[in-house]
C-alpha cells in the first residue's frame, strides 16, 4: 500500500515523533509512506516526498513538524480537488495530524470513500472526542516552568504578575497552567470574571503575601484591558509576560512522544487494513472512533480552585 501523512494547523510538539513512528511501522509492514508538505495546502499541490524512517528519526525528538504545516480556509470548497490529489498521488490511505478543524476536514474527506486516520495534535487540548491531544503536555510543562520562574522573582520582590498562554479560542491550556502552578486568578473566556470581584480577592492575597499571579488565556476578551483594570483596582502595577508562540515550540515531552508513537502506530494499523477513523484517548487508553465532521469542544474543567 501507499500511505500519506500530513500535519495541519498549528504545529504541536510530538508531531515529528508521530511521523517517525508511522514511517517505522509502515516500513516494517512493507508499505510506502509519503510525507505531504504544508498540510492540506501541500496536498492540493501534490507536494509529497517519500518518508525514510531514518530521516524521520532525526526529527523525532524535536518540536514543530519537519513536513511543515499550514491553515487552509474553507476546506469544503477544496474537497473535490483534495480527493483528486489523493488519487493522483496513488494514496491508499491518509494519516492526518492536527486540531479540531483539521480532523473535521479529515472526516469530510473520509466521507468521500478515502481511508483517513486522524489523530488530535494541538497544544490547545480542545478536541471533544479525546481526553488528550499531542503537544498539550509539552506546552503545559513549558508554561508551568515559566509560571514557577515568575513566582521566584515575585517572592523576591513582591508584585502583581500575569502570565498569558496560547490556547486559540479556548482556555483549556490556561486552566491547566493556572491549576498546576497554583495561580491566584484565572482569566478564561469560558468563565468570565468581574474585575471588581477579582481585584478584591487579589488585594487580600497581596496584603497577606505581597505577590499574586494571574494566568490568562489569549482568548480572554480584551484580556490586556481587563488585566490593566484589575491592576489599577489593586493599586499595583502589573508585570505581564506573554508566552506567545514560544510555548508552541520545544522538544516533545516523553508523555507526548509516547502518545504520538502509540497513536501513529494505531493509525497506520488502521490504514493497513484499508480502514480509517479517529484515534483517540478515553480513560487513558487508545480507542478508535468515527472522525468528526465539525469541531466540538470538550466540557470546560470544573477543577479550578483559584480565587474567583
Ligand atoms: O491552535 C493552536 C495554536 O497554537 C493556538 O494556541 C494559537 O492561538 C494559534 O495556534 C496561533 O496560530 P498561528 O500560529 O496561526 O498564529
């Protein structure tokens, strides 16, 4: 068989480990694996290279994706050409790594009679069908390490700090960072706060301990303005750190690599049987489900025990 692999949307640490694991298993099974460059956009142009497991191995531990990635707007309008490209490259199956949008695109493609296996890979951990997305653990580790550093300096020179995380339109990443780093306040789009209530709570912490830490998701509406208002109400200047895309890079954590390897092997096994589906995690185990055709968000965790 000839299989294809592509990475789509925001890159996530662990994508390279998944490409390598897919190449290794494909080689063992006697299948050819083509790496599609720049996600769906590259597939439209038939931009593919054979993936040698030993070449893929050199990238396996690194962040990003050596195949490159892209965002393709309005996938349904390209569907017919994508199907033609898959057939033109002689692909018997396609392995897609990406977030909710990319997996829905994979779902639409699979409804055209093409074997597609999808695995959720995004630092945002915002795909309803799976408990854990590839890249989340590494991004969490990076952000928690940064929060810990902020607290070192906050303890030395007491002040009001804020750390802004990525997360796209959602705050699953920010919530986990806030919970694990022991932040005092979370600014999550899903659970908006009243700046007055937040400031009253933070003032109490500042009086007691001298320093306080807010964690904000980039998705928080007018986050900078709200944080500025809170700082003014607290009567203390704010020190804001924006992690931005630095949070998306970096070598994948062992947990992300383990998830990437297990998921990629499950995906190649499915495609080897000319089947497709979504390789997901439920109850900590790998399961196979139908690919979605539209992105759905998981419920927002109820575990936050911060101030407000
Ligand atoms: O969806 C993944 C993600 O990293 C989000 O956390 C972030 O908001 C977005 O991608 C950034 O996208 P881009 O790299 O296109 O600016």
